[in-house]
C-alpha cells in the first residue's frame, strides 16, 4: 500500500508540474473602438500564465459570419501569431493588434479570441458586429 501511495504522489506531482504552465489566470480580448466595414478595428488581448509569455506562443483568431448570426461555417477567417511586445497594464501582459475588416459587409457578426496552439483560451472570446 505504501508503494502505491508513493507512486500516486509522484504521478500527482508530475501532473501538477505539467499542468501548471498551461494554466492561464487572467485572459481576455476587448474590441477597442468601432468595428467599421472596410477598415480595421483594434483588439486588446491580455493574458497571464505561470510562465513568461514567449513570442508566437499565442495567436489572435477572428471569425465573421456575413449573415449576422453565429451559425454554420464562418465566412471570413483571420489568424495571426502574436510576436509581441507585451506591455504591463496593471500587472497583466497586454498587447493591442489590428484586425482587418476590409472585406466585411456591414451587419457581419464576428468573434475574436486568443488561441494557444489550436485551442481557444477559455474566457478569451469577445463578440462584435461590423457597422457601416
């Protein structure tokens, strides 16, 4: 029984070490200013993790549906890696990027998220509508 308990303790410690850096404490995206068709919109992304943020570790993912509803396959997709620089805003690493709305018709419904690998960072998605 002692051998089993020791093995479980080692497995639990290894799991915590492996899971720790991937856990994000604070994250989010904010659309700054109006999202106007034919222009661009600024998006502020912020995230903290147990380890320093490396260049290109996270991406911005923007998807839009021209119908104005979040249903079916998206009509427009933009994804780009974030190289930095990240700025300290209230103790949280933050960056502002521009999302291209050149081909978006007015009334499009869009979602912007922070992505790590191919996984959307939980709690990082913001929705917005493109205006004329």
